[in-house]
C-alpha cells in the first residue's frame, strides 16, 4: 500500500502538497485488525489520528446513567478519519473505537502531525479546519443518540 497516495484521498489532507503528504506518510503506520478489536478506548490518552482504509469501525460511548455503551458513530467508508483527539487538546479519546469486521486503518502519530502542521501554518489551518468538521459531525451524531436514549 502506498500510504502517501491513501492520505491524499482523505478529506482533511486533500489540499496538501506532495512534500507535506510525504512527511505525514513517514509518521503513519498501517494496522490490520479483526472483528471485535478495540482500536482505542474512551478516556484513554489520545496518541493517534486514524484513517479507515477498509472495513468498519463503530464509535461507542459509555452512558453514565445506564450501565451500557451506545453507538454514536459508524466509520464505514474508506478514507474517513476518527480519533481526532490525537490532534486536539486535551488529547483524550471521547469514544471507544471497535472494529465491526476485519479492517485496515492508518494510525498517524498525533504529536508528530501537530509538529508538521505547526511548521507549515497554511497546511495546519487546512487540516485543523477538516478536523473541526469531523468534530461537528460527531457532536451532532452524539446529540441524536443521546436524545434517543431519553
């Protein structure tokens, strides 16, 4: 797999140039996962931004009022990002990510990504703008899931 090529298809990275994508590809690892594998846990220290390349991942949150988790998001299309907490302070995941079937994920080192983006503010603005759109979408999904449980 050509990581740089895969990253160029991800909405938060589409406006970046070849050199910027090369730098991000250098801090990215490929993860092969099975159904039921947990990628990250809610409230855990967030170290990565993730990109789904194949498979399906559900985002679950623990309800404090009930002893259950609810699904607040489904990542089921290639090139979708999740784990935005890896690049946004205070760097704790806001949901648990669990594979629903065999999946492949790109794990981008969040701290190193921030260093790249800080050194290139124009690229940083474009990426963080895309991450903000993801956060907005997830907040909307979470609100809808919460309203269904009331």
